[in-house]
């Protein structure tokens, strides 16, 4: 015998499944959306940054409140010296003085793509995408097994 919720034809197990699957399904879709959105933004930035110059890692700055380091890159565009401070704090395997390839947008030289810098964003993108897939898959699995959906 299954326990029913009073005044409804829903069992407690069905209600649990709906809440569990709905919550994890929603979280999964949100995480997938964030992961895929970050990947699309990085791909767009990379496609816009078509001009190339050589740069160097000039410094590694500490970020207040963290143990990570933020890379500072120096390069020149048309003879004009430029500096780009990484948007990401991490334990990058970069050395001061190391050469890096710098791609920039000729229409907006403030838009810069540095492969070494983008690795941290790719890692975050993968984490969100994998978690989103796992959560959505778990929600679907629970719904199929407990409710017999599909």
C-alpha cells in the first residue's frame, strides 16, 4: 500500500520524484546554459581576435584574499606598448619573462585573447558543462525509474 497525500491522487513517492527531478533538472539546465554560454563567449572572442603579436609575462600579481596569482602581460601593437592584466586568478604555470602569443581585435585593441590565459576559462567551462550534464542526467534517470516517464 502506498501513502497518498490527503485530498489528492498523488503519492509521497511521486511528489518526491517530481520535486527531486525538477530541482536537479533545473540546476542541470542552468549549469549547462552557463557552461555553453561561457564556451560561446570564448569562441566569439577568439574569432574576433585575428591580429597577432608576441608578448611576454611581465609580472605575477597576488590577489588580495586568495593564494592565486594574476598574470600581467606586456606586448606592443603598432609600436605602442600595451599591458593586459589577466581576468583570472589561479596557480598558472607561467614564468615571468615567458613568451606568449597575443591575439587582439584590430577594431578594438582592448580586446585581447591569450591562450595561456584562456585555459582557466576552459576549465571553468568544462566544470559547469559536466555538472550540468550530470544533474540533468540524474534528474532524467530518477524520473524514468521512479515515474516510468518515457
